[in-house]
């Protein structure tokens, strides 16, 4: 605690600790003074990474003296990184305001989440004395051990990373470049409301609002009411709450110090029932009813009743995952259950957490494989690396610089032949939906080869879209009732079509062409020879609005000739028109939001829509059955 008369400042501090509880875990805390042993209040936590949110908060930071008191397992002497807290909060507000001003809806998930984060941080800052010096400070010592440039260079590396991220964001916002800003924030698209909060770092904020939800919360932070039993930090409460002194262990239990030894009691104040007498050098928070304790540089496990589940014989312990936690004895790693028994005895050189698939990566004789809950090899060690991917709900393997895929049950889907892969379908429904896709053979994966070719494969590794295209994209369906909204595909056709693109290097320029691929029939509906292609909906039917770029522009002002194909790709009206529906180019907003509505309105009523031929400049009237005439007065057949 600070001595009376000393100035009291405030900082957000960010500690990485390769500790007994979480491996490479990080905490963001509200701290008085940017450096030194100062009382702190936890703001957020992360595991093994530097979240994008924290990079925004730590931008424009300065090197400061690190807090060695937080370094339980050694001190590499790494400096800290500090930035003023009010400026950090302003940066977060600037990003939140930019996204809100460009969102199709103020209730977009990422807008709600960012606004909530800014409000939450403001609340925590406002709880401190007015006029206090506020900082955000980072203790990077444990991560610095792994930095190839050495511990001394690591804080400079992180400082540059944070500054570069913020500068790029500022440039993107100044240029009104929404796609770039979303990419820098790791938002995959406007509907990305599942995994983004966790990738960005919001999921680690110490407030129940940010706890992972399926579906994501649709309520604003100011209107949020925690469920019974919830408290800040996401732990169950017994009515005591966390008094902010860092002693709360969860479940109404608190650690207390007597003669430099820690015990556990029911309340944070004297008089609370003692559950564990003071005898440990350190006690960490409970997870799944188990806490890690330290005695004479060895680690053990206790439960909430104070029973010693495992004596202090471990050198390192990680978080529980799927009911098992990695534990190291000497140089070998095994797994313990939540009763403190060895489920898998220590015998691996390295390992990873058990995943929802029920397997865990393990390392032996220079290679990685997958083991089951008994320690038996499901996938023999043969890979340079292997990791669970939440978005794919599968294991990504690596050999050299290329990657492969193993399904949740350990069956190889793809050999390590690809530069990258990602889900082909939105992951906004959450992990349960992705797991169901593997079960019902509905999983689809986008892949990229090292020579830049893209395609889509199914859960058996068979090509749905040939791995032969320069790029893949979503179909933009028209017309749109609201230009700011992305219209859905026709009813019953969700996820059926994908836009395919090819690029040909012409020396001084790149020549791009587009087409449409039907993933149900596994064929090109429209050949990859269009300059532009849109999905077109009218009444209960749909087709394709296309633009080609012929050698002779004729009466087309933008050089494009427009046509319409039916759902199967057969031409209703070949691309010989300067415009259809409205005298404006499809390269412009007037063309995109003028022509298609006119087509849909007329054709839904059985009426022709006006067009102009590109070859003669004459007017034409086009019907939905494929007939065309020079006058609008004749009736369509049938």
C-alpha cells in the first residue's frame, strides 16, 4: 500500500506471467502509479497474446521501469510500457465513433461491444480520485523471454507494434476506408458478431457484460443486467463482491497474508472462516473449483474446501480445458484432472490444451501429434506444429510453411499443402453450429495454395469449388431496400453460390474477370468471363445481372455491355445493352441502386423494363421471359 502523503496516480497495467495458473497469461489492471508495487484492480485478462484492444490502449506509450514484484518465476529485467489512460480511452472512443457512423445499424454487434468497452473503462477511471495521474502500463517480462531479439529489445518491439496499429487505424479512419479499419480491428465482415470480441480482446474485460454469449448480446451496456450469481470478473458471487485489493479468488473465497504466508478464508476481512491456514508462498484464483498454490518453488492444487488435491511437486501448471490441465514436472508434461489425479502421467516434451474435439496436441521426438484423454496417440507425431482452430472447429497442422486440416475426431481432411485456410460459411452462429456442420457433412473450408490459387473443399477434403481461382467473394444481391444493408440471397439459396474471380497479368495492368459458381451442383453457372456480376431478385425468381467489356463500346458511356441470365446461367437477355432499368453505369451508385429496382418492380408485375442497346443506341423493352421489343405495348407470352 502507498504511504500517506505520497502522490496517488492511476494506471492500467498489463502483466504477462508464465505462471502456474494460466501459462502465458496477461492481465490488464487499474493501478495507482505507472510503475512499482502499487495496489491494482483487474480490468481484463488474456492468455498468450497481446490483444488488438490492448494495442490501441498502449499506443503512443513510453518505456518505464518494469514492476519486478509481479514476476513470480524470475526476472529478465524487461522494461515496461506506459501510456496515459485518458488518451487511451479517447483512442477507443474514436474507433467506436467511427464504426458507429459507418455501420448499417447502430445495433451491430461490434458497435455495441466497442461502445460498452469505452463506457466500462470510463466508469473504472471515474471511480478514482479526480485529478489523479492516469496511465496504462504494461509489464512484458515473461513474453520477453521468448523474443528472438532478447528481453532488452522486446519492449521496443511491442511499442512499435502498438504505434503501427494505431497509426494505420488513424490513416484508415481519416480516409473513410471502412474495409481497412475493419481489417485492422480483425472484424471479418459486417455480420461478424461471434468470434470478433474474443480476437479483439473484449471477451477478457472483467465485467459480466463481456462474457461469451451465444447468440451475442443485443443489449446495450447501460441496459445490461447481470444474471443472478454473476459479478464483475464473471465469477459466482456469494454476496461479498471483490473489494479491489487483489485478494479475491472466486466463489466468495479470499486469500490473506500472515507472516509472509498465504491462506484462504471466506471473507476479505478479519473474522472470516479460515478454509486454508496460512502456509503457502502464493495462492492463485480458483478455476473449476481448483486453485494452484506455491510452496518452496513447487506448485500444488487445492479445492474450495481447503483439501490438498496434489502436493507441491509440480514445476508448472496451466488452465483447465475440457476438465484437464497441463502440468510440468521437470522437463516432461502430463495432464491432471480436477480431483488432482494424473489423468496422463508426465511423459511428453511439450503439449497443448484439450480441445472441444476431445484431443490435445502433444510433442515427441521432434514432431507433433494428437492424443486422447488417456494419452494414447490418435494422430501419431508427424507434424512440425498442430493447433486447434476455433473458427474451423478443427486442428490445423503445419509442415514447413504449409498447412493441413484434421477434423475434430482426428481424421485427416487435408494434407499440409496449403498456405492458409478458413471457414467458407459465416461463424456468427457460434462454435456449436460449426461443430454441427462437421457432424452433418456440411462443413466447407476455403483454401489458398502457395501459388495464390483459391477454392473450397468439404469436410472430406473433396473440392466443392476447384482450387483454381485467383479469389473468391460473396454474391451481392440486388435490389437493396437500404443501400447501407447487405440484402440476403433468395429464400432457400443461402450459401449456394460464390463469386469466383480470375486475374491475368497483362504486363502493365492486371485483367480481372468474374463468374458465379454453384456449390450445390458443383459447376460454373456463369463462366469467369464477366467484368461485373450481381445476383438479381424479382418476384419469386432470381438470376444474374452481368456486365462485359467488349472491344467496341458502342453507345455505352462506361464501355460496359449489360445482360441478364436466368438462375441456371442461360441468357434471358445477352449483354448487348448500354443500360437496363436506369440510364446509369453499374460502376456507380446510381446504376447499382437505380437499374435493379426498376427491373425487379417491372418484372414482378409482368411488365417490360426499359433498356438501351449499346450497338445502335435504340430503346428496347425487356421481359422476364426473355423476349425483347422496340415498344412496351405487347403482352408477354404465357
